[in-house]
């Protein structure tokens, strides 16, 4: 047990927590800072590439927490988890009994998998969220013949794309795949790729260090999980395959899971019962149905929460309690959003929110004014789905536009899919799949809200360099 004092206290070793530490190292390196992390492995961002003012792509590295001490000379690392916060006296207590007095604190505890209802009945139901769960999945994959994947977001899509040598039954409640990110047209574009067996293989080198079972991992409480996965996590699966299953992929639409039961004396150890009455036998189930904010500690008084259970924060990432901030998956953005921004729990936004939190915490200590970062003017996300680059901008699925909008579409099979969402002649959002080179133009058109009425017939014409219109 030890007692520490710090100007800044950060809780969590994921992208949000580490971004907060790195930003404070630049803004206020002479002040003391403590980070509490449940694992010796933390996530940090590298190889940051700007496609435009707000469109950012980056790698997420998994590295030793003590590497942070090289960038912040006054940093102390506590390998533990938060147990209780006394916000009145500004003291944090860990499970091991450490006491940390702080001036400002930022909660970056992330999210925990939202598992299906019967997940507690069997160890063959896995939630993919962190490094440890991926290792467990790898072991199941080696010997598996058939798996059921539940969920329709990025993790489920990446599992379908990255795994081989095993039968896959993909169960979704929507009527098209990857509904979290794309529209039915883009889903059809991807599925045509499946049918033609033309899924693009990524040729880029995996630059982050992928830890093996021999790497040291500190976890004082096995119920605590390490930080969330970052982009390209699925590359860890590319060298793990089963030789016992087939290659078939079956997608089951518009159904939900009624139950998952372990069975004996049958070919497969699990039975998955669907809402349409079908029963699927399999070796294991992957539950990839999203996350819940991880508010798994006690308070002397609880701050206000959002409708999804996250800690409600304003535009400066402040909670309703003085000197308590939150960022990343644990936080719910409750300020009045810019017209083309909304919250979606992504690595991109975890990094943005944490950077904003660090600036606000610093301004709190030095008594200076701080303005909200420009990144909150426009929703952007850059990722990879089924081997294609995907860039999402603004109201890319016409979120909140009702029926008063129109769509411009361009699709080249196995190459690109471009969708522009316009309302009253002004661009509101875009989906760009493939190497389209349209991201900067679309960003500017959304932010500037130029009237495109006279250009609608030409804006996606591949024979016209539309950038010339806006020079």
C-alpha cells in the first residue's frame, strides 16, 4: 500500500487514457501525473495520417506501460484498478489499497462487452473486447469446426473477414451486414466481393508489436480486462486457422438469439436457438454486440449519467462533479452537438475526447481559457472492412434527416463505392469505400455547406475532376 499525490490522475490504459497522458506530457510536463492501469500493456497511437483537416487514420500499438515514462518525467504508474473515488476530498482508492490524492482526475475506463443473455452458462461464449479475449478466441479457432458470430458491427465484420478454415454462421438482427457503419448498397457491394472470391488481401506491414503468450502481462485481478482493441486487431487472427472445418459462410438475417445451451452426446457441444425457431449446433459462439460503459467503481456521490449509462460530459469532457473529467467509451457526450457530429464509440472518438479532456484539465490547473477542438465539428471515421478502406463523414446514413434528402451514388464492382447524402442541395454526409480520393473534397463541402444544386449531375462523374470546381 502506498500514498501518492498528483496534479493529474488518469484512470485507464486504453487509447483514451494514454492519449490523455501523452497530451498532458506536452502541455504540462513539470507537473506530477499518475495513471492507474489494470494491465502492464497499454494502447498508444502511432503513424497518424491526416487525410484532411478532421479525417485521421492511425495505428494502435500495444506496448509496455513503463514506456510512457520516457515521454513524461514526472509520471508514476499504478498497476491496479480503481475501487472508490472520494470526490469531496479528491482522493482515489485502488483495490490493492493505494491512496492517490489528485487535483483533477480523468476517468478513461472504457467499455465492457455487452454479451448475449445466456453467456454466463458456457465458457464457449466469447466476447471479443481486449487482448486476453483475442488470445482465448485464437485457441478456440485452432480446434474449431463451426462457430456462430452474433453482432453486426466492426468486430463481427472483421472476424468474418479474417478467419478461415472454419464454418461461419453470422447471425444479425438487421436485413443487411455491417449496419453499424454502412448502408444496404455498400453491404451489397461487399457481398458481391464475397461471391466473386475477390476479397482484397491487405499488403501493408503490421507495424505494431503483437504480444505472444511469452510476453509478461500484469493483471492483479483476473476479472479486470486490459484495454480495448484498436484498428487492425483482427490481423492477430490471420495466422490462426482451423484445419477441421470448412470455408462456408452463411448469413442469417433479421433474427435474434433466444438461448445458448451446452449439450452432451451430440456432434457439437453447443446449441444456439434463434428467434425464428432454428437451432444451430456449433463449437463456440462469438458475441460481438457492442459495449457498455465500464463504470465499475464506487463514488461518494455519483455524477450525472447519460441514457446509455455512461458518465455525462460537457463539451470540455467535464462531468457534473467538479474536477472530474471522463473520455472515451465510458463517457456520454451530452453537450449540444454540431450539426454534422454525433457520438459513436470508436477508437477515433476516444482519442479526440481524451485530447480535449487533457486540454481542459490543463486549463483548469493554470486558470486559462480553453476552446472545444475543431474535430467535434464533423463526424469522421476511417477504418477497414473486408479489406477495403472505409471513410465515413457526417450524417453518412442520413442520421436525423427524416425523408427529406437525396442520395448520389457511384459504384465500381470490386473497386469502390461512393455515396453522398444531400439535403436541399447541400452535402450532409458521405460513405467512401476504396481508394476514392474524395475525402478532402467531401469534408470541405460538408463543413462549408455550399449549394451543389447546379453540380449534382456532375459531382460523381468519373470523367470530371470535380476538385477543379472548388479551387
